[in-house]
C-alpha cells in the first residue's frame, strides 16, 4: 500500500473505496489472524485519511460561510 502515510496523498473516494474493500475482506471466514490484523491496520490508516479529508472540508465550508456572511453584512450596510 503506498501513499498511506501522508493523508494529503490519497483522495477521499479512493480511501473510502479501499476501506469498503477491507471491510468486505474482513467479513470473509477464511482469513487467518495475521491477515485480519494486517487488514485492520490498513483500514485504520484509510479511516484516518477519510477523517482528515472530511475535517479539512468542514473547515473550508465554515470559512466560506463566514466569508459569505461577512460579504452579505457588508452589502447590507452599503445598500
């Protein structure tokens, strides 16, 4: 697995898709314990990537909403 160390290197959709595949694999009954642990660890990395991307998106939305509110208030004072 490459690009899992840096959350910015993998996009949300790819990380989520990988996480879904890992969940499917973990639900299989024929995995040995070592493989389950490896998949779980990989899943945690993808989950952290997804959370990081979502947190950044939420912050960006808050900043945009704040900017919009400021501009609307400014326009209300001018008009």
